[in-house]
C-alpha cells in the first residue's frame, strides 16, 4: 500500500534571485507585494552576488522589522562576508534601528561587539550605534576614541557626531588637540555637524589655517569655505596665498573667487601677483578670478 508523501515547497536559489531582481528593479512591485517581497529578499541574501546583496540591503534597510535588522546584524558579523557588504549592513542598521520599537536586545549585542577582538567588527558596530538619541552608546563610543585601530577611532568620531549632541563638542576639541593626525582630520570634517556651535567651529577652522601640518591647513581651508561666507574671511584667505603648499594657495584663490565682484575688484593687485606663481593651478585660479573681475574693472558704456 502506497502512503501519501508531503510535498515540500522549495524555491531554488535561481528562482529566489530572479524574484529578488524584479523587486530591486521595480519599487512599485516591491511595495505592492511588500509582505511577500521581504521574506523573498531575506532568503535571496544567502545566494546573491555582492552588488545584488548591497541593493537588497539598501532596500530592506528602510523597514524597521525584527527579521530585517537581525539579518543585517548577521551579515555585519559574518567574517566570510565581503568587507564592503558588512559595512553596508552596519550603515543600514544605523538607519533602521531608531525606528524599531523592540531594539534593546540588538543594541546590547552591538554594544558587546564594540569590544570584539576584530577591529572591523568594532568599527561596524560603532557605525550601527551612531544615531541621534542613542545616549546609552555614548560612553562606549567615547572609549573607542582611544582604540588601538585608527579606523575604529575615526568611526567612533563619526558615530558620536551623528548624535547631534553639543555636549560632545568639547570632547571632540580635546581629541583634536591630542589625538593622532588621522583622528584630527576626521574630527575637523565632523565639527560642522554640531549646528549649535557654529561660531566655535568657524573659529577652530580659522585657527587651523595656521597649523604646522599642510593637510590639516588644507582641510580647514576647504571646510571654512563650506560653512562661512567668503567675505567674512578674505583677510585669512589672502594670508593663505603665501602658504608654502601650492594646493593651499590654489584653494585660497578659489575661496576668494566666490566673493562678490565689488570685493574682488579691491583685491585685483593681490590676485595679479599670483600670476607669477610657480604652480600652474595657482596661475589658472588667478586668471579665472581676473576674468570674472573684468565687467567691474573694465566697464565700457554702450551706444
């Protein structure tokens, strides 16, 4: 006598990847079939190549569901996964976790991972914990500012800056004074995010225009141009035209060139002097400004 056998519903990897590809290509289809699509995408992660996997992670990262965040955590912790994919998963965790109601167990796992022996795990865990309002991660992340791995230090700077908490600002200034060069650069690029400290940040960037390290001077020059009107710091930019580093002289000219035409007309002699600079990029920057000044300096009536 023959017995009935249960049919096991099995989807081949090829079929899963085909479905996943359709959802990636059509956001409309994904949202129409969201309840079915999310399980398919989670299963497809096991078989997807790195590019498709990143696209799946990006799509799933916007949904605060328990199964989504735990899958991202597993990818982040998997040493067999591609390094870029693991980091991508940590980025999406930082986006998703703030919207998840039941998140404490996962946060505790991530806090534990901050002490992992592998610096890549520490780095990714730090990134995943760096979101506004996550106060419980503040002290553990502050401790990572003194980590033995420079990339972990830099990620801790980024994560703490994501808190949008002005109380961390003074700590950043302290590390700016005493931290290694790579950490100082990372802090400079994150200070502008402390919106309540705009004047203090502007003062720090101005001060670093005189730093002994050329890379830090250049960073400060670029960043100052991003947060302040050029007319406010023209005197400082003019001093930078005498810097020994040609990249700084060229950048200072570019910053000056953003100023209004009336201001530029008054600086014509200083800019003309840069035409004899030894660096071609500096000369080209000076020529560009002088051409911009022509409508003001060589105005002719039309009849």
